[in-house]
C-alpha cells in the first residue's frame, strides 16, 4: 500500500479526516473490503497469470463478469480467512479492440515469452510486492499511450501502470453510527472536499439494493514515458462499499452480525461505472 498511498493523497487525506471527525482513532480500524487490479488479456499475462498469486495463497475464484462496452472480463476472489480483502481482477479483451490498438499492445507484450508468475517465489512477500510494482514490458511511448486512450482509457491505464494497485475499498457498514451508511459517509467525504465519481450517480446500487458503492475520482499524476516525454495522466482512486445484512439475518443483534451475514460478491452494473473513476471526463472535474 505504500506506493499506492504516496501516489493517491486522497487515502491519507480521508484517513486523517476520519480521525479528526472521531470516526476512527487510527487507520488500522478501517476494514479493506477489496483491492482491484487491471490486466491485459494477452498470452502469458492477464487474469490467468495474475490470479495464480492469489490462488496460491488460498483465495477462491468466484463469479465472472462481462463488460461489453468496455471490452472487459472480470472475476472476484474470496479470501481464505475472514479479515483479508476480496480480490477483483479485470482483463482487457484485447482481441475485441481495433487492429491498430491490438498492434500497439502486442508491440509491448509480445516480448513476454513465458508467464512471469511461474518463476516467481510466491512464498516471498517482498518478491511478490516487487513484481506487482515492476513491469514485464518496456515503458510505452506517449504517442502509443494517447492512441490507446483514444479507443480505451482502460487500455492506456493498464499499458502504463501494469499491475499497480488500481484501488482499495473502505467498508463503511462497520463504522460508528452516523457514518456507517454510504449516503452518510459520502456526505462526510464531500463536506471535507473529496470529489466523488458521479457516473451513474454518486452511489452505485445493486438491483437487490444490498450492495452500495461509491468512489473518489483519480488525481492526475506525472507520468514519464519513453524518450523522456512526460504527461499528467489519471492515477488511482479510493472506493467505498456498504454491504447490507441479508434478509434471514436482520433480526440478529448488531454486535453479532459478521461478514457472512452481509451481501457478498459484486455487481457488474456498479463496477462498470466505478471503472470510470480513472476516465478523463471524471478526473478533469477535480480541476
């Protein structure tokens, strides 16, 4: 989380505001609902590669999601023990892009001749951390980045950032009363000057009404491309989730409610709009 927090000032800003408000006393009280990664669907990479890390450590692959307009596949993974975050991994359907965009992506990723995770010591947390923050292909040129962004902002984000953490998610339902619903927490965030993604509404709600999600919009960060060229591009963001109690357990005393009593999984329609937290039409609203 260190590099992510350094590049996403909203993380510490929100935590500090929560402490000032008396919502929490320290950051360790925040429950991490899930973390998310973006990948490119090409040989030796993509979900089939990255998921090996989490499956090795006991995660279980769960539901599949398809995003037709954004040309994405995605899956989520449940943790081996309570208290660890869920994992959400999406993958660009590269073959669904134009021939020009496909050629750009393959000009970088075709240099990866074997799955790099297969040679990774997954019992070494420092090795895994280094892998997630390094690149298996060369830094793209600014022209290639901008060409990809013209067709798929997801593709441009992934070709530059690789497996860099896309977002982590604060659970709000376990916070103190007055802040433990997403409408109330969003009000707190906006009162403190944090800008929320309003694509599809500031609160994205599942059809059953049991999963509510919102997010900040990414800040622009300075990126260095090939040949020393630089440009301000969208970075990462913070998400917030409220998982409501399932009907059979609503009579339980509040202090007996566990994560297994709440709505599980994800919702494609919610995630579709959350993806846009790194899209320019949202990010430019910060200025």
